[in-house]
C-alpha cells in the first residue's frame, strides 16, 4: 500500500483554526490602532497559527488586509520578512503598510499589509499550480527579477541546518516523551544523516544564482485571485537559482513525473534560463533532502514540544509528508529507516498506520 493513499476514501474532521478570543481581538485592534492605520475591523479571520507568527485576514469596508504578529520580537525570520516586504514593493507580494516592534505590555513584532481576496492553493487544490501556469509564470518572473535588486541576502547552508537542532528545542521532558513512544537516539541519527546528505549535495551548487527565490514554498502560501498569483510568505526570500524553487514546488505540490519536465522547461524558457536537466536534478535532490528534514522536524515539534495542541497542523504535515513519501524513499538515510519513519509519523495520529 502506498503511503500517499492513507487519506484516500477516508473521512477526517480537520479542526480548522478558530477565530480570535475576546482578548486576542482586543490585542489586534490595539496593534492596528498603534500602527497609525485608519482600518476598522469589520471581519477577522485566522489564516495561520504558525511557529513564527499568527496571521489574520482583516476585512475593512470590503477591502482585505493581512496582519501577522508574534510575541517574540527578536524572531530573525519574521524580522527578515518585514524587511523584505517593505523593500520589495512587488505587485505579486503583500503591499507593506507598517511593521516593526510595538510595546503593548510585552513587546510585539508585527506586519500589516494590504492583501487580496484570493484563496490559497491549499484550499482549491494543488493542481491549480499547473492549471494556472501562465499566471504563475508572470508572477514568479516578476518576483525573480525585480526582487534581485532589493534582496542581497543569501541563506548559507549552515544557517539553514542550524534551524534543525533537536537539542535546541527538546528538553529532558520532551526527550523522555519521545523515548516513551519511539527512540530519540535513532531520530537524532536520522536527522544528522539528512543534514549530511544536504551538505554533500550543496557542495556542487554553491554561488549558482539566477535571481530572487522564495527558498521554501507550500500550497498555503501561494494565493490566486481572479487569475493573478500572489506569494505571501517572504521569510526565506534570498538570492539563488530558480531551479531550487521549481524543485521545491514539484515536491510540495506533488507534481507528477510526466508533468515535471514540461513544467521546468516551460518556466526556464520564460525566465531565459538554460534548460539544464542535469543541473535541475541536482537542485531537486538537495530540495528533497531539505523537505524530508523539515517534515520530520516539524512533526516532532508539533507532537512533543507543542504536545499535539494543534491537530490541524499535524494533519497538514502528514498530508504533505504522505504525498512526498515515495520521492523521499530514494534518499539513502530515509530509505534505510523508512519503516521507522513511517510508523513514527503516521501511527501516533491516524487510527491505523499504513501497511504494505
């Protein structure tokens, strides 16, 4: 049985993010007011409750806005997103209104932007990326080249890998909990193996750039509104090669092998980038290992650090993981421990894990 079929013909009641509490609504109104914006809150919807911030969509006089905020006023990735959004000024990314640190009791980091009426591809189906290829190309080309003038940051591989240190997140209680259901030493070995795989594959791709790249994408952060694509998440924006983004999207959006080559070729031609399939495959292998590391790490944090308080996020991770599982089985360290990984990611949540 293929792992991606674990959701087929099975009904799961996915607990979606709830609306704000009275205290949260009061806080949001205070942030909007202190930002100096003349925005009334007619409707408020929670879009995402993530590691780096909570994101809300505000509707005011029929016009949409987005508000992201965090109680960690020193969050590096969120600070980078605020800077990127402010400096980029691209028609396919949120339009900056205000952002920075506010003191409302505690210090709060926030970003307020003009938004759009679109829906995330996650909500309307991953196939929408292929079906809306022309709008995607237009949006991505605009970002890839106009952004290059404004974004000078390059994410080093060591900086990326430093985000995935288990001991930075897991204390003795979390490690004991993991050992109660699994094997922390084996998990740490798998994480380290994936890190070594990433380092090895990255060596041949240093300083190969074509423009501005998103660096990490998923169907929840790309929106389509009346035939126009929008990229919402700018935390990882940097200079790099478009093949890295395309490979990332192939994996995240579960684009099949038959369409993969056509997708990459068409976008390469639109960007005036040589269609080098061998080079693309190198980026693909690197991004695949990075995705595998991210899925394992995100799942462990949700279950053992956040104590499964966000079941929607857990099921979303499992959904993404299951769609990429067959691809990731080609990674040596993943293939070696695939049964262990599969059991420890699916069985603790689903009523019955997959069986061959």
